C-alpha cells in the first residue's frame, strides 16, 4: 500500500480523502489543515463520517516528519516553498494548483527539490489538468493533420461551494471595472497558459505561436439570488476567459471557461445553449472530432453545494495519478512523461 497524506480539507481535499479510502493501492496516513479549529480532529470527523484513526494537524513539521509516499496538495493558495519542502522530505506531490507543464525556468527550483528528495511533482485536475490539454491531446491521436484543438467549460458558478473564492478572488458580485482590473485573468493564466503550451509542443505547432488572452463580463439586469448573496443589477454575474494560440492569423489552440450565475437576467444575455452545462473538447484535423462531457456538473445548484462532481473529478485525477507518479523517475512529471492514468474498479460490484 502507498501511504498518502492529504494537504488541506476544502472541497478538493475532502473528495481526495474519500478517493484514497476507496483506492485499493492507497492508505491515508496523515492530513494537514489550515484551520486551527480542525487541528487535532480525527479526519473522519472533518468529513462527517466514522473515525479513521488519522488526526489532522496544522503543523507543517508534523507532516514533514511523517513517513509517506505521496501528498495530495490542495490548499486554496499554493506556496512553492512549502511544496519544495514536501518534496525534499521525500514525498511525491500531486496537486491541482499548478505545475501542469511548467517551463524549465519556472520549474527549476522544484525540479531540484524533486531530485534532492528522489521524488516527483505532478500537476493535474480537470481544468486545467484535464479538459484543457490532456483530453484534446488524447483525442488528437485519432486524427492526422491537426489544425486546431479546443477545451472549454460551460458551468453555473453558483454550484462552486467556495464563496470567498467566488466573491473575492473571482470577483462575481463586483463592478465590471473591479472585475476587469482584478488579478483574476493573470491568476488563471498561470495554469491555462501551461495547457496551451502543452498542446502546442506535443502537437508540434510552430514555436512562434503567440498566446493571447481575453476576459469578458456580463452583468445582472435584475437581482440574482446566489450563494454569495444577491447580485444587484449592474454587478458581475457572468465571466468568460479565453486563451488562444495564434500562428499568423490562424487560431490553433483555444481554451475557454464560461462561468455564469444561472442563465437569467444577464446582459449580454449569455446562456449555456441547448446542451446546458458541459465540458467540450474539439479537434480539427482528419477526421474532425467533437466531444461533449456531461456528469462533471451537478444536477442542481443545491446538489453542487453539497458535493460538486467537478470538484470530485479534480480530486480523483490527483488520487488516481499517485501509483504512476510514485513509480516515475524523480522530477517534475507531466502527462507527457507519465503512462496512462486510470481509475480502479469498485471493490463490490454486487452493490
Ligand atoms: N486544476 C483544477 O481543475 C482545479 C479544480 C478545482 C480546484 N482547483 C484548485 O484546488 C485548490 C483547492 O480548491 P477547493 O475547491 O478545495 O478550495 P476550498 O474548498 O476553498 O478549500 C481550500 C482549503 O485550503 C485551506 N486554506 C484556507 N485558507 C488558506 C490559506 N490562507 N493558506 C493555505 N490554505 C488555506 C483550507 O483547508 P482546511 O479546511 O483543511 O483548513 C481550505 O478548506 C484551489 O487552489 C483551487 O484553485 C483546481
């Protein structure tokens, strides 16, 4: 069994713990928490289930000293120094917060930490870390002469149960000017530009592609009820972010997210379209390929606030990568380096 530590118990962290408990090759041995009130609690209590015999700690030194094979690192704000210390302590790190496809200069310090600890760092998730680079590349394998790939999300942001993030980091409920001047595009670009670069490099598009970014907002035209409070008319209730790689006049990679507070009372009158919430992957080549993924969005806003399948999928992409990351040679290991990552069968098919 591979010993796993969970770092932070937000939406992703709690789903990752469940994923570790369900995985036949993994066992939970430790847990770091940011919140002082969770320190010392049994992890089962934090999840609202039976005791697991593993106590959470808010002390980093406890985690560094704990023998383990891997850490699922899922705090709200990534700290590269912290990740470096975890790697140097000899623990593989899998994470949805970054390092999907860092440049050699961006990744240099953590590459050195990997080599020192004899372990690997793998950035993964759903978006980035799935739909925006892994899945277009997987489907490109069934086409030749590829001219364009796309990964795009269409989600109701009211189902993302991280109200402080939605209000204060993503700027929903802010004025359009505040949202456009916020660091959000820059923060998101840190991950999504890595996705664009992975597509460009792996598909072999010319190295002089230019990457351009775009942010658009929609405002409420009437009060919109939401988990972050009522969005008053004139305030931000929808946002679209887009990253495109362009060669000459031709767009060769497009990654986009469409996050709306529902589909009513928006100006411009954005909707999800006939297919509703979804993720899309597209490859233009010979042949073209269009993939729509359903199931990663909850059926209702209320269900999403209890357990959001997109957050669960993010956590499981981390958890399921652990056996492959542990087996990999030390270093920053992206999808380009790792073998096929798969989930595991349910242990009891009679249920
Ligand atoms: N790549 C992807 O596809 C993808 C998808 C979803 C999320 N993410 C990323 O994954 C991370 C976790 O997301 P989430 O939805 O789980 O967020 P979340 O529910 O807001 O939870 C994050 C946890 O971080 C800890 N925390 C709070 N304040 C902190 C601080 N100042 N410094 C360090 N840790 C702090 C808390 O842990 P405790 O409760 O244990 O104290 C909190 O529960 C975020 O960075 C998010 O952007 C990536």
